[in-house]
């Protein structure tokens, strides 16, 4: 009826999905490509980031970004393409795929200064072949992932972190239990509705003593609403943090759920007083790492650390000046 009304008025009709796919999207893509290429003409060098992964259908992909500092001393980051890698993800194949895409975007007069990868052996080797070993950079946030992962990983961690790992495993098992049983999930959802109501996230945080320090550290980060318990993901350290903050935020609701006779939950599943204190300490420590990683992710103004070897040159200058005195 609405389509007939538009025709009656003589107005342009809404395009169907075939027109959108075959006509409109290619035009939008062409328009965006022109803008990105024009932006890259204003710089003499770029720093490349690249990351490869496999999707659930085991297809290999390589994503990359081009980064530079413009005349206003702002970091410009462009994500021009996502490259399908049809062959095995060897360093040589990744290099061929990346070169084929980058040559289309980067002017021949533009210097490829550095390339940052997550440290995977094939990507690191491709990066060294691409820009040279001295210009190959290991992503600091992935290094952070490895540091925290090695400490909390069951296979590599030492005895000193055994209580921390047991705590995370206990919370993880509790969350899986609640989310896997429909009755428990419904009871918990009702408790969450009573706690949250229609209030905004900032009000929820301020109302909860455990996480009242969030706003001072995360005023620039968009955080999701606390509506569910979070299941631990073994490959990401920040899932440890999310698991902790959600469980601590819903501590009273978890306690009420356990005391509900319909839940049939054992109190052994709850944290003891010592475990709760340990969880609080772990949360506050991990929050600092999240602040750092989000700072790197959202940073738009360069500092000396973005200029290769300038920090070392600066300190060498100060040291020489100090020794002369």
C-alpha cells in the first residue's frame, strides 16, 4: 500500500534489494574509495597494521589499516579493505595478498615506514619481508594479552597465581550453570530487572559500591549495560575482566538466586569472603590494563612514542647534556 501511495504521489519508490546490491552499493563503494585515496595523497609515509584470522567457515582473511600524521598533527587511520586469502596463510601468501591490496591504495611516492602485527609467526615474517625487520613492530596490546594470559593460563602459570585461576574458574562455572538452565536464567533475569529498572548505566554504577570507581576511569568509553553474566573466553584476557566485573556487580543477585529454594543452587558455588576480596583486587588491577589498551585504541594525537627512535635520541641528548655538566 505504501508503494502504491508513493506511485500515486509521483515520488521515487523505495529501491528493492537487488537494486541496492547492484546499483547503489557499488556507487557508495566507489565514492568511499575516492575519498580514502585522496586522503592518502596528503602524506609522504604511512604505517601499516595488519591482522589475519579464520572465520567460522574456516575461510582465511587479512585486514589492514593505513595510518599517518596529518598537517594538523592528528593521527589518521584508514581501514580500506578486507582481503580474502584463498591459499594457506603462509608468510609468502600473506605478503602477496597484502602487497596486491596496498599497491592499489598507496601512491608510489609514499613510504611504507612500519608495519604492526599481533606477533603471529607467519604475519611477523611477512611483515619483515615487507618493510624490513627493524621496521616490524609487535602490537603492544597483543603483548599485554600474552603477559596476562601467561600469568592466568592453567598450562603455563606458576603456583603463586593458582588462587586467581581457581577463582576465575569458579565464577566461570557458576555463570555457565546459570545461563545453561532456563529456570535459573529466568530467575536471574527477574532479579536483574528489579536491580536495574529503567535507570541509566551511570546511575547503576554510582549505586553500586563495588564499581563506583568506573566513571572516573572510563568517562570516554562507551560501556554496555549490565544485563547478563558473562562467559569467560579463554583466548582473551579482557574476558577475565568482564567476568569479574559482572559477577561482582551482580553479587547480591547471585546471593539471592542461591537462597531461592527453586534454584537448587549449592552455596559452595558462591564466593567466600576471601575470594570476594581477591576478586575485587584482581578487578582493580585489570582495569588499569583496560585503560591502557583503550587509550591506545582511541588515541588520535601523536606523541614521541609514535616517531621511530625519537625517544631514544631524546634521552641520549639529555644524558649527554647531563654528563657534560
